[in-house]
């Protein structure tokens, strides 16, 4: 009776709390590693600048300081790979604004207003610079291309014959001709050998590579050298090359800057990191946070299809 009902209610509550915590944790990780936290941080800092107008009141001053602190933390942990000069401008303008507010009595109201407006404009400009990297790219239609995938264990699988890899699912469900050049454990330097297997007829190439470098302690300099050689080998006239951006932990901005810089140099299309991260963070998608389960492989195939669909559409 009542005791059993209470036990069931307790279990239900505990399960609900557990799911909520898992969902909250996954959302926070996605928000940070996808770089979306940069926009939240920029918005907090702009809001803090706006609150400065009423900073003579303690409540607004406290709110301003809290918003500014939160914004700075979110920008830092987002590891957004803006250029060094852009971060220098952001830091200098924000520092000048902060000192201006602290020493407000020594500056005219016009000067303070200019500092506020200028700093808010700088953060807004930075957000606008970053925004295109979070949008699904517009790919040209290639007809019936042969898709070549160069990757690591996320593509090659772990050797478990029970799990059908996402390239096979993509080929089966959407009729895309897929060739796999992938091997577990490889980094960008090792992937050069895999890239040499690509034939001239494989005119659409997707690079799913770099995770082992990021997690395995490869230096940024070695990562850049290896990726430079890989892109030089893969990029060819008449071939569309796309590369998945790496989800970045805090302080790993350099890896993202390298990807973006080399992608621009070789005219490689970047697939936003939120797409790969969205797959890895889905409940049950991985067996150990990085290797796909059967459900994860299906999710990955669908995510890649949505990203590449314009290029491989049949009509």
C-alpha cells in the first residue's frame, strides 16, 4: 500500500533528478565546447556595460559586476579561436572600460559614455565575426559525388562487428557512395597515409580528424604541421573538401585557430563543431564519451547527411 507507493514515488523522483542533472550537464558541456558560450558571455558583458548607467545604485552595481564576471568566465571557457589581435582589442577595451567605471569621478560623463559605447560595439563586432562559424555551410551541388571520409575511430569504429559504422548507414539510408579511409588512433600526421588512398573520382572529401591530437597531447605546432600536409595532399581542383571543426576544451583555442587558418588557406569548408558535439553528447550515443554505439552511429550518419545534403542531393 502506502509504503510501496512512497517507495515508487521516491524512485521516480530520484530518476527524474538524475535525468535532469545529466541533461543539465550535457547542455553545459555542449554550450561551452561548441563555443556558444562565447555569445552568452559577450551578451553578459554588453548587459553589464548597459547596467553601468545606473551603477550609482548598489543593486545595479552588484548586478553589473556579476554580469561582467560571468561574461568574462564564459568567454574564457568557450575557447573561441578568435585571432590574437581580436582578443587583444577585446581585453584592452574591456579593461579600459572597467578602469573608467572605477575611476568615474576623474572622467567626464561624455568620456565614460564613449568608453561604454565603444566597448559594447567591440563585443558586438566580435560576436558578428564568430557567428558564421556556427552556421551550417552552404555547399554547392555536386550531382552524385563519391564521398571520401578520412577519419579516426569515430569513423573506423572499434572493431565491434555488431555495430554498423555511420558511413555504411549513410550509404544505405541515403544512397550516397561512400569510401572510408579511416583507422583507429590516427592523428592528422598519420592521416596523410590514409589520404593518399583517395582516388581522383572521389570528389567530395570529409575530414573527421584531429580528436586524437587534441586528447593525446600533440602540440599545436605539430598539429599545424600535420594538418597543413594533410590538406595539401587532399585538396585538388574540382574536389570539395569539408572538415569537421574540433570541439575545444578551455585553453585549447590554438587548435581551432589552426583549423580555421588552414581551412581558409586551402579553401576548405568547415562543419560547425556543434554538429559533432551534438552527436557525442546524446544519451547512449557513445560507449566511453568518444566511441559510437549503434545509436550513435545512426545519429552521426544523419548529422553528416544534414550537413552534406546540399552537395549530394540527387536533384
